């Protein structure tokens, strides 16, 4: 049977080909503005990351974790960082390479599965930037341990993720219908729902796993903010469905 990680890579490749918003790279004009200091990045659907969370990136080593697609990487390069992008989607990595070639900068692009040990030495990065993606992996704590391992002392993890709210309601976001945790590997009805919606293989994660997992990995949660889906009934009711977190390694 095909591994769920490979299902997700194949699904995201198709989304990119179809114009998925998280697979559309920054423009040349965006890159030039970033070179002049005018840029912002997102961990969640609608809110930009506070610039104070990022600090001065000049000379810093940044890992874009599951953040291919030429959206954040080019902006970090423009801000003076040395950037590595890790993703499991070949299409997302191809876009990352294309932007680097277009703008004439060097970037390290690595295809790897983040459910496995990260292919980097310990204490390699000053910043790990992880926009919404842990919904595509079943277990989060092993990833947080790997992030803590590859971060240098004083380094930070910036991550965004769904709360369980997005995995409770029906498609119209009117009724609570799903048992938690939402897991298509053990719930055939959940898998059928995702397949019908062409949504890949997704998993819910509670705060004891996300925030608690960071703490158990040796990271300190420094700041958080909430975000919404940006559309749909939950958005119209202003229900937060995402959390962005800045966590530091001492």
C-alpha cells in the first residue's frame, strides 16, 4: 500500500500544477521589494508574521521546513539569510529552484520526508520556519525533537498549524461530526471524506501534542497568535482555527 506521505506529495504536486495558492511563487517585483526591506511572510492563512519574531536575518542560517514553492525562501534570501528549503513535494522544490535561477541567487533545496530524521547535523540553523504543514503528518513530537536537535542554542522555531476545530465540523461548517483525533489511517470514513475532497491525507493534533510536544523537546514557547481560515462559515463567525507559535531553544 502507498505510504500516506507519498499520497500527500503526489496530491500537492497536482495542486501546484492546478495553481494552488501555497504553490505560487513570489514575483520578481516582490523579490526586488524584499531586497529593499519591504517584505512579509505568513505561517497561517491570513496574518503576517510579526517582524520581531524573525529579527535580523543577515548572515543567519534558515531552514524552510516543508515550505517549498518559492514563497518564503526568496524573501529570506533577500533579507540576507543563508537558506535551505526542505520539502517532500518535487513540484514545490522545482518552483523553489526556478525562482532562485530567475533571481540569480544560491539556495540549498532538499527533498526529504519530515516524518524521518532531518538530514542535517545538530545545531545547524538559527531559524526553522514551518508554515502550516504538520496536518499532513501523523506524529508531531518526533519532528519537534528533530527541530530542537538542528537548532543552534538561541535559535527559534516559527510554526503555524491547525487547531482541532478544522477537523470537527462537517463540510458546511455547521455541525460537529468528527471524532478526535481525526485520523484517516484508523477511520475509514475520514479517509473516504478526504479522498472525495481531494484533500490528501490529513491528521488533527491537539495542543498537548503540538505545544506540549515542543516543551518536551526542550523548546520554550515565547509567543503565539491565532488566525482564521480566511473564508467559510467559521471565518464569518470569527472562529480561530490556526495557531502560530514562536518557540526558542535555550
